[in-house]
């Protein structure tokens, strides 16, 4: 489509886009040329009518004149139709290609960048800004080019008929023309501001809508309406400034073209009276002058569109300038099959420089074992997961997989070795089967059914109106938290990855769902390296090792029994969460989960 590196200015990007479409544009231009050439028949007709038919009494020319006008119009119609077909369609394709490209760039953005950007704004990059490409390569461009061609052709004809009058009119038109250029330089930042504001307002709106339940529950509708209205007003102010400038430019252009016509009337009238210009020539001159002036009226509109398009391209460039998270993957080593031995070696990490979230964390997880991560809220458990998923890279130390530095292997390969079950796992707008098949869209129906069954989803599926083909997620049936988690487990089972990250639900499930999830998890954990952010005693007790995290530091590490005997941080946490530990420290927690705890 265009050069791989990001062009340094919007102009360069525009040129690259136009250049990529050069063959279609050339075909379009050829058709335009035909159209414009045929378009000259009409203004010449009055001259022939007045000078030849009327002046020389040649009535026999009349049918020919009529035929010429009709044929010329037909040619014009056909040429314009061809033009729309070629340029219109190819412009749509260009927009399609850019939407795809920007979407791909955005999904490849590092998590750190996405964290700081509203999703509504990103949506607007993909849908609105990409549409701007149409201005560069679509019928719009044809219109502009045709305007310029028409004006140029008409100008030559005008010079031909009466060069003095023409140059005078041009001198009159030139001055405001320069002003127009100046006005546009001022408009561009306004358009940029408008685009950014629009994205911001849309972004906030998207959040209001996706969080509508919380908004309603707290009666915050009016406040959200207010925030939105405020956004709209800010947008309106920018719009009114641009509209004022555009209006002024349009008015100036109209006055200029009227002035040009006035000059023509006065000078032409004099020339006819003096006998230096024929009536026919004057007729043609007026027709050509109109042909010349019409594009002039269009000029502010064209300039506005160009300015807007450049502002849109600026934003597209900003998206393209973000380095994708998998940049350099081609140079990294392929991962191949793994045993699944994972280690953190003195890992430190901070989202913002100066406020570390993980500090010097080191541990080893043998292949096929389960590591439970526990610790108070904000201790950095999810952050460890984010590092494991390679959403972020450690600021110090390293993660290793089978002894190899994670940073040195292909990101794509590593993510393929991962399955995740996160809290409140996301269901897409699609059928249950599609949701389960997310990691392997080509999975057979039988595989999906088996995964669903292994994750104890049978009972959920049989209760759904269309079984596995029921639409769930956004538009479809909503599932409960526990049900969603089982679907996520089915997903992970189908992914069949050697490393599993499991973020246990903190919300309590009813005991039936609880034991179903637990059972499904146990099956899933077999022969896999599992990391689980654990909240349930049963999970913690079953782990091969427990990492106790506190304020970003790994304070204890060992099995449940070992840690209880140590009477340290884990024991305190355990007692706070599950009640006092019986003497002897055999780890049987009291109260909350007696059934599980006594297993
Ligand atoms: P919880 O059990 O409550 O989920 P946690 O142990 O998983 O907590 P983390 O989510 O890892 O804790 O958060 C650790 C710290 O990092 C917190 O102080 C949090 O404010 C901060 N933090 C988490 N995510 C980000 C982010 N994307 N950008 C900046 N800071 C973050």
C-alpha cells in the first residue's frame, strides 16, 4: 500500500496514498479529460449559433449543432459514470484497507499505550479518520481535479478570446486567493482540535454506555448528560470558529467571482460596441467565464476538505508512530515446544518511574506444577500476571521460560503457549461455541463439546435455548459470574496450552458452582504449569508452592504446611481470611469452607 516507515508529515502520507493509487487515478484522469473536453462543446455552441447560424443565415447547421451538444453530453455522462465506478470503488477499497491497517496497528499497541487511551478515541481513529482517505483518492479528488482542469481550460479559452480583459479579471481574483491560503493555514489546527475533541466526547460516551448499570445505580444519568453536553458545547465552539472562517472564505469567493463577471460585462460590452468583439465571441466568453468562476466558488470547500484530511492523516500518523509490542519479533528466536519451567529472576517493575509495583521478585516454578499467588489487595498479583503475559517487560531482572529469557523469544510464540482464565472473563457477542473456540477458531464441534463438558458447562449449555449455538455476551443471553468462569475454563481447555494463568473469582460462587469450577480447574491443571491468583483455601492448599506477595515484595514462599509452620506473613493472612489455625498447624482452616478445608 505504501512505504513501511511512517511518513514524517501528513503531506507525505497523503502523497504516498495518492501514489499507491496512481494507475486508477490515471485512468480516472483520462476519463476526466474526455469529460472536460466534451464539456467545452456547450460553451462554444452560442458562438456557432450567433456567428454562423444567425450571422451567416446557415439554418442547415442547426441539426448538427444540436447533435454535437447531445453527443457531447452523452460522452460526458458515460465518462462521469466510468469515473465514479473506477475512483468511487477504489476509494472505498482504500478506506477498507486503511481501516484494517489502523485496527491492526491498534490491536498490536503495547498494553501500556492502550491503558492511557480511551477506546472511543481509538474507534474514531479506525472509522472516521480512515474515511478521510476517500478525499484523496475518491470522486472528491476527481471533482477537484476536474475543477482545476476546467478552470485551466476555460482560462486558456478566455485568453484566446480576449487576453486583456482576462488578465484584468485574473488580477482582481488573485488577491483574495492569497488571503484564502492564509486562512487555511489557520484552519488546520482548528480541524485537528475538532477531531481530538470529537474522539474525546465519543470516548466518554462509550464509557457511559458500557458502564450504564453503575451510572443508573448511582443515579448519575444527569451528571453524565451534563458531561456529554459540556463536551458537545466545546465541540460546538470549535465548529463555530471553523464555520465562521469557512463562511467568510465562501463569501469572499462569491464576491470575487461577481466582480469578475462585472469586469467582463463592462469590458465586453465596450468591445462589442466598439466592434472589436463579435456577439458570438462575447457569448462564449461569458460561458467560459462562468466555467472559470464556478471552480473558484468551490475553492474554499476544496481547501477545507484538504485541511480536514491532513488533520485526519496527522492522527493516523500518530497511531502508526506507536511501536507495536511485537516489533522485532522476526529477529527473536522461535519458542518451539516447551516443558513449561518458569522463573522470575530478581524482577522489578514500575508502571510509572519512581513507584515500583514489584521489587526484586525471584522464584522458580517447575514444569507441571501449580503456583498459588496470595497477598493483600494491591500487592502486585495481577501485575505479575501482566508480566507473565508479556504485556509489560520488567524494568529490572528477567523472566525465563525453560531457562530462556522471555524477552529473547517471539512474543507471538509465547502467547500461543498461554491459556488464561481471568476474573470476570470476557464473553464476545457470538454463540457459546464461538466463545469457547476463541483460542482455536478451527476446532471441531466435537472438540468444543468435549471442552465444554470437561469444564462442567453441560448443565449451562442444556439450559440455554439453542444449546452451544445460543448467542451470549453483548447482544445475547447474559451468564452469571460462575457460569462465565466455566466458559473461560472450557476456552482454556480447548487452547490446550502448557502454561495456564488463572485468576480465581473473589466473589463467592454457590457451593455447587464452586465445586464444579474447582473440579474443572483440577483437570485443567494436570500436566500444566499453572499460576493462580488464589482466594480459596482449597486452591491454595492444593498448590505445589505458594508465593506470598506484600507491597510488591515476595515475602514468603513454600507449601501450605511449611508456611503455616513458619508463623509468618502467610499464617497471619490465612488466619485473617480463613480463621484461626488449629494447634499443630496442619492448615485446616475453620469456618468459611469447612467442607473444602477438611478434605
Ligand atoms: P488485587 O488483589 O486488588 O487485584 P493485586 O495484588 O492484583 O491487587 P495489582 O493489580 O498488581 O495488585 O496492582 C499493584 C499496584 O499497581 C497497585 O498499586 C495499582 O494501583 C498499580 N497498577 C495496577 N495496574 C496499573 C496500571 N495499568 N497502571 C498504573 N498502575 C497500575
